[in-house]
């Protein structure tokens, strides 16, 4: 049985991925500093998967603690989710984003190298395609970024690519996520940001639940079919399964390889709101407001490479995403 270290495993995408790993027979140890998640997520994971992952509460910035995790167990591979992810905050606190995401990753890679761990699956983002590439985005396109968060993803991809060039027995799978939304259908795991959400789906769900008065749609004057921005939303459970495909791939490949994980379809803000209202039979009051600085009119994946090479495609549709996000927000939290 293989043992996987999952950094950031109590977070939104990490927790869903740990469920899928446990269900597929992997042993899992989570390393997380709980800066954006709760230890109780492990209970929810156990309830769903019927098995409990180990949890090490530690910070990737603490190199000794990261090495101690590798001293304490043999890991066959690492899935690296841990990082800070708020674009606006990264513009306000660039040093903190570079330090947390880059130093934390370097400490992890160093411990892997010292302990002979040669497989990593890294959480990258569609944001690495920068502002100028046309959609659909293809993995061969150039990478760049418009904010410190995005640059950390570009840089970590570069570091892993250079490391694999120097160490030909190492495998780094760079997964470029599009817009993961939804929640576990049990209602026990989901996207539960602290404070007022930045992202669309958690905001929609809180308005529907009466926790926020109304949604502001950021601009309806884009050059898109209904004037609102297009995004490639994918269900977080589909995304989680993509990590298992990536681990399978790493068993007989070396080198660094990037894959888009998206559906390949762009849908608009208004389409998503309407789907949520129809699927859940609930009103989501909204107003049209000004554009949000930094938003791109539309981007979506070319998802062919993940299908052909990893054998992965997104199976769940926008109605599943809306239903599960609504179930999650209605499920009482301890
Ligand atoms: P999340 O914030 O829910 O999970 C990240 C986890 O990492 C949290 O549990 C947090 O406590 C932990 N963490 C942060 N810094 C740490 C550190 N220094 N040491 C140990 N633990 C630390 O975020 P998520 O949405 O699950 O995203 C996971 C990864 O996927 C992130 O790297 C993010 O940048 C990337 N990503 C997310 C999205 C998205 O839409 N959610 C899109 C593209 C890429
Ligand atoms: C944002 C990040 C991106 C990150 C992604 C997932 C920015 C510029 N980009 O992408 O790097 O990978 O989150 O975490 O922040 N919207 C509204 N009203 C709202 C919230 C959002 O109309 O209250 C619209 C936005 O204008 C956008 C769409 O909904 O068109 C999706 O927004 P969001 O969920 O924040 O994701 P992205 O902007 O695509």
C-alpha cells in the first residue's frame, strides 16, 4: 500500500482529494498549519471515507518540522496543496505570499530530496497562462502572471521543471486547475472561507442562505454572449480524482509535465447564478456592479491532454456543482 503526504490536506481541494485517496486504498498523512482550515476536517474525512488520515499540524516554513515528518514515515509521493491563494491579498502582502508559497515549497522539496521521495503532484493554476493567451488554454502556451499569487505558481512550476532536468529519476506533475467549485455531496466538506468570500460560488451560496443580502455581478459589459465573464467551473470531486490519475501517471513517468484540469467549457456568471436558482429552487438576489480590477473576460481549458495522457475527464456538470454547494452550506457545522 502506498503512503502519500498531502500538504494542505485539510483545505478545500486537499480534503476532497484525501477522501479519494483513502477510498482508493492509499495511506495518507496530512501536513497542514491550519492557517486556512480546521483540524475537525479530519473527522469529516473519516466519516466519508471510513478511514482516518494522520494529521501533522506543522508549517512548511518550519524546515525542521517538515524533515521530521519525513523522518517519521516513508512517503511514496507528495501532493502539494499548501499555500496562500487570495489574489487581492497577495497584491497587498507580496513578501508574505512569496515567503509562504516559495520558501514553504523549497523546504518541502529539500526534505523530499534528502529522504529519496521522487514524486510530487503540484497544485498549479490556470492563472499561469497570464493575461494574453487566447482561450482555450493549451499546456504548450507561455506562462506569466499579473499578481504575486500567480507568480508563485509560475515560479514553483519553474523550480520543479529545473529540478527534474537535473534529477532525471524525479517526476513532477503540474496540475493547472481552472475554477473548482461545488462540495462533497455528503455536505460534510466544502469551500468555507473565513469572512466575506472573494470567489463567486461561496458568495452565491451565502446569499441564497440569507447570510449575505445580495450578490454583485462584477460587470456585464464584457465582450461575451451575455456581457458577464466566462469561466471553466469544475466540480471539486472531479478535480480531486484528477490527483489520483496524476499519481498513476507518475508511477511510470519521470520529468515535469503540466496538465490542465478543467471541463473545456466556459460558462458565464449569469448562467451560473441561474443554474443555482433553478437547481435549488431558491432565489439569489443580485445587482450588476462595476468590473473587478484584474478580471479577465473569459478563459477555459483545452482539456485534451489530461484525457489522452491521464485518462481523466470531468464527469459532473454545473447542476451537480450548484446542488452540492447548496447542500454544503445548509449542513450544520460543529
Ligand atoms: P485552501 O486554503 O482551502 O487550502 C490550502 C491549505 O494549505 C489550508 O488548509 C492551509 O491551512 C494550508 N497552508 C497554507 N500555508 C501553509 C503552510 N505554510 N504550511 C502548512 N500548511 C499551509 O485552498 P484550496 O482552495 O484547497 O487550494 C489548494 C491549492 O490549490 C493551493 O495551492 C491553491 O493556490 C491552488 N489552487 C486553488 C484554486 C481554487 O480555486 N481553490 C485554483 C487554482 C489553484
Ligand atoms: C480567482 C483568481 C484566480 C484563482 C481563482 C480560484 C482573481 C483575479 N483570480 O479567479 O487566480 O485561481 O479565483 O480561486 O482573483 N464574480 C462576481 N461577483 C462576485 C465574485 C465573483 O461577479 O462576488 C465573478 C468574477 O468577476 C469572475 C467570476 O465571478 O468573472 C469568477 O470569480 P472567482 O470565483 O473570483 O474566480 P476567478 O476570478 O476566475
